[in-house]
C-alpha cells in the first residue's frame, strides 16, 4: 500500500511539473549562461537575463543607462518609458502591447518584475532604439552594437544607428530590401514593368522613384535626407564621393551577385539572421535540385542569350543567370567558353552557332518599346541556320522571364529562376 | 405576285430567320455572338470534374499540372496532354470564382492567360512552342499567386 501511495504521489508530481511547463507565464526560465555585450563589452546585471517565449528579458534600467537613454517608470500605470534621441519606447509590465513613438506594436514577451527589477525584451528595446542586435547561439551571447562599420567594395562606412531612411540604387538591392521587410524611401526604377517590377509593386507604395539605375537623380536623393545609400561599384563608382557627401554610402562589387547583395542588406538593416536563413533555404533547394538532376547537369551545356536591338545577339558567360547555372553544376558550350569573355557578342547570323547549346534560354525583351528587337529575333529564329542549331532541333529553345532571369538580379528573382529550372528540367 | 416570287420571298424569309438564331451571328446581342466562338472552344475542352479543397490547394494543383503538361507535350504524349488540359480546365473552373474574389486586381490577367492557354492547348494540332510558352506563363502566375496567398 505504501509503495502504491508513493508511486501515485510521484506520478502526480511529474504530471504537475509537465503541466506547468506548458502553461504560458510559466515558460520563463532563468538562464545563467546568457551573456549580453554592448559594443564588445559585457554588461553586468543584478538580476540575470531571463528567457520568455524565446525572448531574452533583461533589467531595463541597466540596459537603458548603457545605451545612454533616459528612463521613466510610472508606478500607477506600470509603464516604462525609454527615450533615446528621437525615439520614445513605452512598455507596460505584464502586457505584450508597446508603442514606439506612439505607434502600437506587439511584443513576443511581456515585461516582468523579478527581485525588484523590471525586465524587458532585449531585442525589441535594442532594435527600437536603432541598435544592432544579434544572437550567437554557440556562446549564448546577445550582442548589441550602437554603430556598425561595414567593409564594402569601395572602402569602409560607419553607420551610427540602424538606418530608417534607406535609398537603394540598384534593382538587386531593391529585391533584397523588400525581402528583408524594409521599405526604402527612394529606389531606382525597374527596366521594364515600371516603375517597379510586378513582383515588388505591392511593397513599394510611396517610394520615390530615383530614375535609372545607371544614372540616379542626386537631387532627388538629397531631398530624401537618407540615413544610408546602398549602391554598386559596378554602376556608381564615379559618383561614390558625391553619394558619400549626402549620406553614409555602402557599395556592393556588382549588381548580380545576389547572395552578397542580400548579406550586405542584412548587415545594414539589422536583419542578418533573416538574410542567413534565406541563403540557407536556397542552399537546401539547390541541394535538392542537384540531387534530382544528378549527373545530367554536368553533361548539359546551357546557353543563356538575348537578342539586342542593334541587330546582334549575346551569350552570357557571367552574370546572374549564369552564376546560378554554375552553382547548379551545369556546363556551357565550348565555343562560348573559348571566347574567354563574360559577354560573347554574336554580330551576324552566320555566327549563330555561337548561341547553340543543349538548351538555349532566351530572355530577349523589348525595353526600348519599339518592337525592333522582336523583329530581329524573329528574323534570326526563322532562318535555316537557327533551325539547324542542336537545341532548336531537339526542341530545347525556351523564352524565359527577363525580370527573374536577368533584370532584377536579387534573391527573390533567384528563387523564381530556380523554380523555372525545376519546370524546364522536369523536376519535382 | 407570281409563284416564284412567293417562293423566293419565303426562302429569303426563312434564310433571315436562320441567320438571326445562329449562335455565331454578329450583332446578335447575346453572349453567344462574338464571344461565342471562344466559349465554344473552351467548352470543347470539357473540363474534368476535379476535387479541389480550397483556393490554395487549387493553385498548388495548377502549379503541378502546368509542369506535367510541359512534360507531356515534350514527350509527344497526346493522350496525356489532352487529359492534363481537361484537368487544368477542371481545376480552373473550381477556383476561378474564389480567385476573382480574393485577387481582383490580378484575376483579369490570369483569366485571359488561362483562356489563351486552353484555346491553344486543346484540339488535335497544337503549336508546341506557343503552348509551352503559355504554359510557362501560367506556371509562373500560379507560383506567384501561391506565394501571395501565403503572405
């Protein structure tokens, strides 16, 4: 009987322990091991950081002082106000409702009181005050940075807070910026589907059109009073010093290396985790594609082309689409590789064989609007020389989407192009 | 009036009645006039009755079916091609009302592309390059719609 009673009690205790662990409010766990660093220096707290619903909570007063913010606590309303520069953040103990400059926001975890200290969500407070916040799982360290020095293609640029007024000067970065949930105040227009590519339009309402990627309006940029300008050395090297004079400027090397574009955006916008996750998801999909296509990729010569309004055509040995094919393990036509040029120009119909491959992907588009390039394309593709190309004879000549294969050049476009390749190579 | 004149008049009368009741007459003022030709071709597709749980499922099905269609065309599998066209038409019938309600801005373009595709993809002889191009357009379209619905 005694044994049965003991067993029952133990069972009851276990059940109780399991039950309270899944009740909200009981999911707060002290973590002795979480460290918080500000600009590389560890912050000591009287009350240890807590984790609630995946959020790290820290004593707000100690944190605010370190961030050189002023704090106020209203015991009647249980509200904590933290002010830094132009930002006022108000939290309420026990509530997931907060405001930033009067605008309502929802928190993942409510501020709590423990041992006489009020603990608030660290990431939320830091980000609200324009501080870079990152989590390093291997050392259980939350890292806060009040400024960020970014090494880029044209030097180093220091940002004094996470930018809010962002100007973006190339299409690939417009793609990356919207992907990361940031709306720029100004951006260069798209080449077609103007002013913004259709897949971006929904997120670009109210954004100032700064003109062509190759020649953005400096006057319009000045008027926007940006916190940061993101351009590309490939396009904007000559105006870099002028851009720097307007606002801190960060430059990518080129406009089509979308992973680098996304990484830079992630750093500037305090969205590194999101950027890294996107790339990780991409890598998984690439692995899946390669697994499905097997050895076929290495044996398949793909030719990426377009026709030009001047009566010529070109094959790409470098650039956005080509880089994706390389990443997937495809080969390229020998004649194009032998040309040893990023762009292989084909000036006459008689040279058409340079455009051949096992597959030809053509993203010709009429960006001048006069239809001339399509006439030229038809003239060549109606010819016997064209019809004699291997890809054409084998019915592997495809006209593809110029936005996702060439003109956008960003992470969302990359995913769309990869989707297309599942379509064209008959993969699941 | 002479007999031949009466006969001619009756003949002309019947000829006129016949024209105005034809579904192909122009200016007939009903849905079966100018648009009747396209509707006739669509109905020639005979959409297959498809089980579609909801809009999201339907869009996902169409993404898959458009891929399968391309493969069928390239494999010269006439039977499969026709079956897939009927399935695509069937799923479209099931979802189009919901799609219009949910994506009113995009719907007209999608409907137009679907009409053009079904028009080209049905029948015995098809323009292979054209249908694959139209199929690709629909594949992209449904991919984007699927993504938009999730957001």
